[in-house]
C-alpha cells in the first residue's frame, strides 16, 4: 500500500465523518426558478429578472413591445 492509497482512504473516512462527501449543486433550484417565459421564442428567465431586462429582450430580439412577449405581471418585484 503506497502513500497515495492511504491518503485517498483518509479522505474517504473524513468525508464519511463530516457528511460533506457529496458536493451540493444548485442546478435544480436554478431550473425551478425559471418561471418567466417569452411568448415569442419561449426562452425562460429566472423569476428575479427585472422588467428592464425583459423589455430589452423583447425590443432587441423581437422588435416587439413588452406586452407582446410577456405577461403584464412579469418582471415585477414581489
């Protein structure tokens, strides 16, 4: 048994003791936060996106008004 194997075993034991052996990911919560959707291209936006950014998307990407691409209550801080 070499030193590399001992070090790996020690890391595994320490991870089991502390309970942090598996890295936590925020990907699932980010996907769940995509609640605003453009009616034209169906691109999703996080619920924290403000109205200015949504308006920029509508005008720059589609040359349309905000109300043509999004619901009136989208982009309002809650």
